[in-house]
C-alpha cells in the first residue's frame, strides 16, 4: 500500500484520518503560505521556534503600546484614547462634571487637568502608563449642513434664530449662509468632479458612470435649467437629491450619493420634486387638449401641465348587446361569447369541405353544345351543377341569408369557381412512376461520374468525387 503523504509539508501518515487532521493545523497553513512564496517548508522543530519568536515579538510590542486611560471623576479606565474621548462626551460624564464639588475635589481636579493636555498621572512600571486626561476640547454641536468655517457665522446668527419661527429661520439661514456658498459649474457632473462640453455628454456620463437617468426627459421644458437646479441643491444646500440628508461639503454629499446608490430615482417622485421644470401638456390627446385650451381655465391648464396623462380602463366604454357595462363584465362576456356569424361561417366551411371530399371535383353535369363539352369558364354557357351539389349550395346560402356580416359565404355564378375549386392529387400509380424516374436519373448521373472507376464500392465514392 502506498504511503499517505502531505506534499506541502513533506510528511507521511499512517491513516487518512491523520492526514485530514494535519490539513486543518496552523503548521500546514503556514507551510502552504511559504509554498506560494516559493520558500521551502519548515520542519516541526523550526515551526515551534518560529512560534516562540512571534510570541516574544508580540509581547515586546504590547508592552510598548500598553496604556490605560482613567477618568478621575467617574473612576473608570479605558484601553484606548478614542473610548476615553467618547466617555468624556457622554451624558453621564457631563452630569458628574456639572455636579457641585467640595473644595478638596475641585483642587484635585484642577491640578490633574491643568493645561487641558495629555498628562501622565502615575507610572507603575516601565510598561504601564496611566493617563488621566487627554487633550480634549468640548465643542458645540453644529448642524449637519454647516462646515467648520461657517461655525462663527452661525453663532452670530444664533440669537436672531432663537426669536424667529421655523419658516423665518430657514429663510435667514438661506440668505446669510447658503447664498454665500459657491455653486458648482454648469458643466460639472452631479456626482463627481468631471466637467463636459455639452449637456448630452454630461447626461451620457452620468448614465454610464452613475446609472442616472433623467426621468421623463421628453417632457422637460429646459434640461440645462433643471440640471442647474439640481447642482444648486448638491453644492449650495449640500443635501442628497434623494434622501435630503445634509452634509458639510459638496464632496461629502457626492460621495454619499455614489456609495448609497442615491443616483437612481423613481420617475414620479423625481418629477414632483422638480415639477416646475416639466410640461406634460403634450402627453394629452390632441382633441382633449384642444377642448381644455378652449375653456381657458387657468387652474385646469396648470393641472395638465404638472400632471401626466394616463389612459385607464375607466376611460373606455364597453357595450354588451347594446348596453354599457363595466370592464370586468365585458371581459367575462367576451371570454365566453362566440359571435353568431362565426358559428354560421364554421358550418358553411364544414359543408363545403365535406362536399369536396365526397365528389372530388365532379360538380358539373355533362352538356353538349355544338358537339363539345361545356366549358365552365365560358360565359355563353350557363353552368349546371349536379342536383346534390346544388342542394348543398342552397343550404350554405340559406344559412347566411339573415346574417349581415361580410365574412359569411354567399355562393353565386361569379364566385362559384373559387369555392368549388379542388386541389388535384396524384394517384398511387403516378407517384410510383415519379419515384422510378427520379431513381433512374440518379443512377445515370452516378454512372457518368464514375465510369472510369467501376471497381470502387458505392460507399467509397464520396471520397473521390
């Protein structure tokens, strides 16, 4: 029996179970990584030495980095500076900070936090550093739509804003802050920094790169004006076009829209958001639009301009046997209803088919005029049908006598040849003769082609032809 081995680690095993367990070890994984780097595998002893070196190296790095951040007021400690900062901003810490303290507590706190900088409170050994305070400045929380450089301006407006209503507050912020922001160029993409020569190239880029499609483009009165309004919302208001979330900069707003997929809009919602740039009048039927314009109603004209025309099932009228009904009733009636003329037409076709099958074209009586048989196509001789044929023709015409549909069959002298025409069929003897003629032609052709190779079998002729 061949040995069970691991090619990567160059080891042998007694059973497949031992090999399977080996494949799950870190030793095998480490040798697999070395194999990818074209390095020789480590022996088990070398691997143990490698683990010891890693352990010692990690201990040295941890000893160098080990710091404990301690809050004196709350008597809590933290393993990272970020956690300590979050604690200082928490409501619990602020409540303890605002609580009244005796003279001893105030002196101790002021001494520890003097200078408001990072400070070593105590050093127990070479590796443990306890920090009681980091550089921390409590800043007033700004609205999400304000950048850092607008903080001073907003603080100046704050006393006025507190005395105004919400509507007037928005108006004041727009005039004093938003209107002073720089709007992006008209040629720039809404979602990135690229600029383009024409509006068509701009829209094509936004479709290819950001999946943006301008909804109801054919109804937009002025596409450049609409794009500038959207750019104003992105660069001046710095708010997302879809979720209206505010940001501190245009770049942050664009990044948010790209990352969250807020570059794709529902057509109806988008049109309502920028409805002043749309004109849906052309979506209405011409006759309806003419009647509305003749009424000259400003409210109605404004409504058709801002509302797209849709045809619904209620806009159609449905009739069943002369009475107007709803769509569902008409649908049920149409599903089960077969028109009377269609039933008559089916009976007529069945009678004609049976007549053709039974008589095989023998529809006319033999008449002799001037020593010659009657020619059915001759206008000088009236065609005389056999009695059984004439009887069936009369029945066919009687079926359609009371029907007004043009689809009904009505046989007369002018169209009789059309309805009584029968396709000719070959007899069995004629079919056999045709097959024999075809076979004879085929054999003659082969003999003429292979006359100089009579000793070859027919199965091999295709190789040499």
